[in-house]
């Protein structure tokens, strides 16, 4: 068989070209895949850095502290982190850029570590102060309650002493009298009675302030009018219409008191019925009794 040298060379060249194209195609595809993978890696790295920066900003927002210096440092760190994040978002990703921002992220983390450690320390101090403040507040409330209780006990004691020091009386009696030939004679007949005698006893009381005591007797007839009306006396907003007044020099001992109260001429003869008699020390009622006339 005779081979044409020229035809053989053509075939060899074509075969070589086919192999070269195939190799180039494989190389191009491999290079494309490698570049694609590299771009994806850079994109993932960029997103990772962005995510960490965003988390930093969120943590800054979550921190609340009253210390002005630390608060200012936090604001500065937050501002720097935002600037870094904004710059990263607008730049095209490449290894040099990412390396630069990775380093910035690392530096920010170092600063944050110190800064947040200070914040945590201040939080711990503030928590201790709040606990101490709460304990002090509770102790103050307890003391206030104790003082309030003591004040109440004091007021109650003062009221008890004041009440115990009041002038008291007992053994209230009343009887009608007629004038029988210049002498007094008891009577229960209304048309004969000209005066009513009222007797009572001031009790012994060491707590009562000794001295002059103004005593008032009020006699009210069956028609609800005051017998032997001497007018009204005022005690602040209260007033008392009385039938007789007597001043006693009280020295904390028992004192027997009697008053003979004459009915006015225009009141005689007295009405039959029940006469109500009340005894007052100033405007405070000491007691009462009654007498019935027929």
C-alpha cells in the first residue's frame, strides 16, 4: 500500500489540533470552575465579615449604660463598625480587600473585648449597688413602719392619758323642794316645788390637772325648755344653755357638790312630768339624772 506523505501530514495536523482544542477546552473549563469557586469563596467570606460586623452593631444597640465615658466609647466603636460595614458592602470582593477588612474586624474585636469587659464590670458594680440600695430601702421602710407604729402607740398612750385625766363624776341625784314657812321641804308635787336640788360627787383622779373647774347644770322640763335659763355659753363651735354654774377648786380628791336651783317666777307652778338634769364640765357631759313631779 502506497501512502501519500502530504495526506498523512494533514491528518497529523488535524489530529494535533483536535487534541489541542480538547486540552484547551478542558483547561478553560477547569479554570472557569476554579475562578467560580474562588468568587463564591470570596462572596461567602464577605458575607461572613458583614454578618459579624452587623452582630457587633446589634450588641452595641443592646448595651445601656449610664457611665458617660464608656457610653461615648461605645458610640465611637459603633460608628467605626458601621463605617467599616458600609465600606465593605460597596466594594468589590477580592482577597486583598477581604484581608484588609478581616484585619479591621480583628482589631474591632480586640477593642470590643476590652470595652465589653469594662461594661460587664460596671454592670456587676451597678447590680451590687442596686442590691445594696434595695437592702437599704427595705431597712428604711422597716424603720419607717417601726416609727409609724411607735408614733401610733405614743398617740394612743397620749389619748389614754388624756382620757384618764378627764374630770369624772358619779352619784347623781335630784330632788324637788318647796318653801314651807321659811324652811325647805322635799316635795314631788309640781305645783308646790319651787326649786330643784342637784347633787353629785367629783371622783378622785391623780391625773386630772388640779385647780378651778367650771361646772354647769342644765335642767330641761317636760316641754323641752331649760328651767331657770341663765343664757348660753360658747365652747368653740358648741354652745350650752344652762340653769346654774358652780366653780369648784379641785385638788384631785373626792368632792361632793350640791346646787339648789330656783325656778323663775314665770315658770311657776312647774309642769308635772319628768325633768331631765345634766351636769357638764365646760362642754363635756359628766353625767345625768332625772326627777319626776306629779
